[in-house]
C-alpha cells in the first residue's frame, strides 16, 4: 500500500512538471509571436533606439582570474546541490543518520543525505561570500547592481530584442546588458540568500523562535526552498541557451579562461568541470556519504 502511494505521488509530480513545462513553452511561443508583431511599430522602434539595452554606469572591462575560478567552482557546487536536493525531494530510505558529537544540538539527528546537502550548501555559501567580497573590493559590483532606474526600460528593450529575434550584440567582456545585470544580480543577491535562509530554517542550526516559527513553518519553508531550486535550474537553462547562441567559444573564454579571444581554453575548462561534476555525482554513493559524514559527527546505519 505504501509503495503504491509513493508511486502515485511520483507520477502526479511528473504530470505537474510536464504540465508546467508545456504551459511555459506555450507562453514562450505566444511571447515570441507578440514581440515579432510589435517590432515594426514606430513607437517600439523609438523605444529600442532610446534604450538600446545597457544601463548607464554598469561597464567594467575584463574578467579577472578569480572570477573564472569561482565561476567554475559555482558550477560544480550547483550541480551537486541540485542533485542532492532532488534526492531529498524524492524521499526514500536514508543510507544512515548523522548526529553531532558536541554542541547544543548534540543527540539530535538528520539523515546522511540531509547532512550532505547542508555540507554542500555551506561550501557554496563560503564560495559566494568570497565572490561578493572580491566583487566589492574590485569595484566590479557595478556590473551586477543597477545604479540607475534606466536599467528597467533597458531590460525590457533587451527582452523584446531577444524575443523578436533581433538579438543585442554581446559584449560581456566590457559590460552586461540590462537583462543580464538584473538576472545575475538577482541570483547573487536575492536567490542565493533566500536559499541559504530557507536551508537554515530546515537544519539543526536554526535557533528556536516560536513566534517566527508559527509563520515561517517548515512546510512553507520547504516549498519556498524547492521554488528557489526551480528558479536556479531555470536560470541555468536560459543562461546556457543564450551563451550557446551568442558566440559560445568567446563567451566561454570570458567565463572560464579570463581572456577575451576565440581560443578553446574556456571550452576545455568547462568540459573538465562537467566531467568532474559527473564523477562527483557518480561517487556520491551511500558508503562514501557515510564516510564523509563520519568526519564531522557520529553516523548510524
């Protein structure tokens, strides 16, 4: 009976996912048709000329080596976090339980899969903290944080250009367009903190706050955490699609090799990161996870 219920729940989840994908694709087709229809309107042409797609004050030339290194590390960690999060969402019998040896939470336990997901999150947050600090110290924060309100009409202009098939000229070495700026800034300064906060709420390290907990329930937190994961996946899909469609070799050279050229160095780095990520996913077997968890606490099977 339990197995039948679980199978039915998974089928329902797959149906919901397929329905959401179908609705999203349908909405995208309608948006493309509408954008191509209005593109020839004189008012729209004047709007695009006035707001070509780059917000004032957002340019900062070049990509330093630390950006390329942290970009590769972020890709690797996101793959592991999303995979471990999906394992938790699917449920099933855990491979073991982890209990801290010391501290206020001593004696409380979580599954090894939960421990692994949180451990990955902590490394990812540390990487993000290093990125934000270097972003501020180097002055490159202007590429991600809008400083003028004209980022909004410029972002609308870029979206219209993408949807109508008149894609803006890519120049990521010098400046991001307004839509990229909002997307990248949103991921770094909105989605990442929300993911961290909701993950903390569901962990052993959340300090009990009765009044807050009545509103910030575990059920609501879990739903919001899952929604953030979906947004991360959606961002990655769109990001990869646009990179692949706007001079992929040069873009990868910017992101992974910290150089402005047409060499294959960035491609080689990306392939290497993907291979290492796939190997790490394959290696995340129960015996490995229990061994890693045992380094920081007590593991019971």
